[in-house]
C-alpha cells in the first residue's frame, strides 16, 4: 500500500510556489536591512527558487493566486535591486 504524505500542502504546487515567494520576501527583507554580499546573494537564490516554483505551478488551474505571487515576487526583485544599489554606496 502506498504511503501518502499527510500534508496536502506539501503536494500542492501552488502552495509550494507561494511558500517560495514568501521565503524570497523574507530573504529580500533581510538583504534590505543588512545589505551585505551574503544576504544579497541569498536573496537572489531565493528569488530564483521562487521563480522556478512559480513556473512549475503555472499549468495549474488556480491562476489568480499565482498571479498575486508573481506580482509580490516582482516587487521583491525591485526592492533587492534597490538594496544592491544601497550596498554599493
């Protein structure tokens, strides 16, 4: 008999994408408050991961939450660019 994960959220690509976007947001916030090479790099990695998760969930039927997540991620990308500029000053 197959063993099923009791957490439906862990099996849902939309939830995974939303969680990845939230993690990216936290990483960007960290880079904004402490703009070091390491925190900026971590934020870039988190954004890449979130973009991959969003792409994997794109074929799903619930596009509205994914669109909101994409918009949130885009705002975080812009915020990270600003943090990088601040770091260079």
